[in-house]
C-alpha cells in the first residue's frame, strides 16, 4: 500500500512548480510579524540525494531543477532557489529539499511546523532532519487524521500543504473530503494542494468536486511539459490553492511563460492560471 517513494522523483518539473508556489506562500505569510503554522500532511523524507540509486535510476531531476540551476531566474523563484542552495553551499547540485526542509529554511524562529509521514522508511529520515528543532512536531500517522485533530491552529494564520502520492483508488475522493472537513474547522487558512496530470479526466473531476463543496477563493496553477497522454505517464502537474496570497496569481502569471519553456519536453508544453471558484 505504501509503495510510493519520492526519492525516485525529487527535483523533477513537478517539484519545481510545487516548491516555487510553496515558497511564495511562505514569503507572503512572513510579511506580517505574527507567527503562523505550516501543516504538511505528506512530508516525505525531507532531504533527497540526487546522486542516490533511486534518483539516478529515473534521472527526473535532470529535466527539472538541473535545467534552471545556475540560470538568472526571475525574482519570484529566488525564495525557492535560496532553500535549494542552502543544501548545496559549494554550488554543486547534489541535495534537494522536500517540502519540510523548504519550510524549515524559509520560516522564522517563532513559527510552528506540524509534519506527518506514514511511510516506515521515510519517517525516521524525516525525524533525523528535524532532531533538535523545537518548532517542529512530527507524527507517523495518516495526514488527514492529524490535520483534522490539529485544526483550528492557535496561531489562526498559516498554510496546509497537501501532497498525496495518488497511488490509492480513492485518493481523490479522500482529498476532497479531507479539504472540506479542514475548511469547516479553519476557513481562513491557506491550503496548497499538489496534483499530477496523468489522466485529464481525473483533474476535471477533482475541479468539479472542489467547486461543489461550496468553498470559495480556489486558484489553480498548472504547468504541463507535454500534451496530455495517458500512455506516457505524468505530463504535468498543478497546484490548487485555497485562500491564496493576493500576490500569487500575478506572480505565477508572470513566471510561467518563462518557466514552462525552460522545463518543456516537447513544443506542446503549456500552462494555465485560473480560478476554479472566485472569492
């Protein structure tokens, strides 16, 4: 059941999009002095070695972070790249931060981190990365169950990162159910949800299901490195952000025309930014 390992995919084009959006959300939250919470429902191992057997087997990072490493990137990518560079101080691209280490790098001392990871191999590695960090609470349990138990947060400010592996049959239904329950408990929070583009119908169904929840202010950001192709695998990915920072839409509208060609695998690459449900 727990077969997915992100170590095979770390640093790919989907990670570049996902973590750029995550970094921009964190930077927006830091504009106020008040502390906030970051709740990561599917944290993974935290750090990934791009020279590991898993990473070398797929080589996905070569068409992801490696393509923009060392380039003069737009300003909106600087927070994300700052976190990646922090793991590679000598300038050689060797390690890649998962969402928990990105959060660790870009948050302040008075923020609070709630990290959940169920996988028996990844959780000990995650725990090692945060050993001694008093800001972080780690749980080896179901991410949605911990989220339900943790909301609303005492800070009343923050973001929930939801990045399921989508390996189970009911994953999309569980996602919508988990989001609906979470927003009922904490309506003002920001929710950042990653999804892969493998079968377009699944994404369309997800969009419609979220629209039917009655939740408003749902922004969708998507980057496809190739045209939809059910026989190929993941041709793109997206982020669905509930209650996004007011700057995020324009930042991504300006960034994606630059980023998409850099990560494109064919001339059929595309991107879109639109509202599933407006405010």
